[in-house]
C-alpha cells in the first residue's frame, strides 16, 4: 500500500507523542484558518446579489468566478504538486483578499479581474486543502498504527464541522454590522468589508505556521527545471489520467450534485423561499441555521466514517434528508403566514444543511481512501465538477422556474446515489477477489 511521505518541519527525530500532537495541531490550525477566511468570504458571497445590484454586477461576478474556478481546477493539481500544498494554501488566500477588497469599490473593472483571479486561487487552495488534510491523516494513521479510514474520517469531520460554522459566524457578523436605510439601501458595508479583510489576514497568518507537507511532489518536475514539453505532458496527465479510472467516473455525479445543492441554497432557496416568507432581513438568520446544522452534521458524520460502506450509508442518509425537502417543494410547499410560515423554512434549512455536511465530509474522505497515487488529481476533479455545477446554476437561475430547478436536482441526486452504490459494490467485489490492488 502506498504511503505519503511527510517533509518534517523540524530537524532531529521526534517522539511518537510529539508527532501525534503535530498532526492534530495542524488539523486544528488548518480548520481555524479556513474558518477565519471563509466566515468573511461566505458572507461577502451571500451579499453579492443584494448589495451589487447595478446591471447584476454581483451575480455576474459570481458566475465569472465559478467559470474561472472550473477552468483553473483543470490545472490545479499540477500547480499544487509543483509549489506544495502549504504554499498553495497560503497563496490561495490572496484571491479572497482581493475579491473582498474589490467590493469596497464595486465596478466592472475591479470585480471582474478579482473574480477571475479568485477562480485561480480558489482552485489551488481547495486542492491544497484536500491534499494536505489527507496527507496529515495518512501519516497520523501510519505513525500511530491506527485504521487509516477512521483517521481520514475523523480529520475530515473536524475540518468540515469547523469550516461549516463560518455560515453561522459570518451571517451573524453581517446581521450586526449592516443596517437598512430609509432610501431602501444598505449602510455599514465599508466597515463590514474592512472587518472581513482583518479576519482573512488572521487566517493567512495562521496558515503560514502549518507544518510543510508536500506529499509525493518530490518526484514531480519542479520549478525552473520544468520544460515546456514536460509541462504540457504533466497538464495532460493531470487532466486526463483521473478520468481513466472507473472509480472516479462513478463519483463524478456526486461531485456535480454537491455543487448543485450548494448553489441551489445560495441562489434559489434564499431568493424564492426564504425571502418571500421571512423578508430580506431573515435571510442571514436562516443561513445561520443552515450553517449550524451543516457544522453539527459534518462533525458527527466524520466520527462515523471508517470505510467505503459507512460512507455510502451516511451519504444515503444525507441524500434522503435533501430529497424529502426537494419533493416537498415540488409537490406541496407554498408560502404561508403565521408560525408555520417561519417554521417551514427553518426545517428546510436544517435538512439542507444536514445534507451539505454529509456531502462535504464523505466526498473528501472517499477521495482520501481511494486515490492514494494521485491525491491532487482526484481533488482537482472534485473542484472541476463542483464549481462547474455551481456556475451552471448561477447562470440558469434567472431563466428557469423553481420547480424546474428542483426536478434537475432530484434527477442529479438519483444518478449520484445510483453511481455511488455501483462503486461500493464494485470495490467490495474487488476486495473479495484481490487480483488488482488500487
């Protein structure tokens, strides 16, 4: 079985206890850094369609961002292999800085370049995150003689649980600092964005203290020694090689659905269900509920993850929670008054948050367990399909009805779950007759 080498950040040997503490320290630090960066960015993203309304600047900027994210994700695995996962994490935060700063003066000439650049940095920070966390988990499992799948599940559970709480904190900060004006606008946005730039700075500083874990990058062409021809070959391999693996092909529908359901919450659920029921001021509070259930579910499902079978079972639970809400919207839901008009959107937000928490932890754990020879490539494919699906929803939203979007979601969910079941059966059959080792 392949193992990921760790480049030790300190000279000299370490005791087992010190190494174990370093692994956990890096998980805590990585999770906290992402929380600081994304409590700011998540809130900024939620505000784009309501604050930057001139010529749909906010919505179009997000669409450009996710198209850029999709394109650059094709190259992200190569970039991360060349510069290392820690460098990718630190560099990746600069795009979120620039995008937030552009919102201080939102014009086409500031927002569009910032969106394109954020697409690039988002691709490398997320591939770096998946690679770094998986490398840390594998090393921890190997050095402490623990079950690798369980450690990967636990580390992903902590990361995604802490990360998901950004929705709660970021939306509460927004709720506290923003005020509606009598002219129908919003005041306090400048102070809000400055506060967010400060929290992002803290996140970047925290990432710089991570131990360096470059995985298997030492065997890849690096830096100035890489010729044009070798770069072309490396890019072709990073894009095409993962698509030749039947296991990845069976997970791609789940990648796509995870992006669809996230964009559905941002673009459709908040606009067409929450806002009519609770008003614009209620969107932030309900997204905080969504984030709270997302975080709790990520922590719990990560603790329950140990193998492909457990992942499949947990995904079925999360899928069922979201399917119930989608069928409810499609067949019966209508805006009502009184207490039920508040309770229904809260229940929907909770179930959608449970599903998102499941998909985040389980997809990342699944890639960590199955793709040991090309971890960067697998996580890059996740972001290609996830961000591509988000971009499609953002561009489709103005032109299709809520019911049409729900039908697309249900169809995608059925395909994703069916493909995952096929994968589980295939892998279990291969383990029962181990003629080809993954």
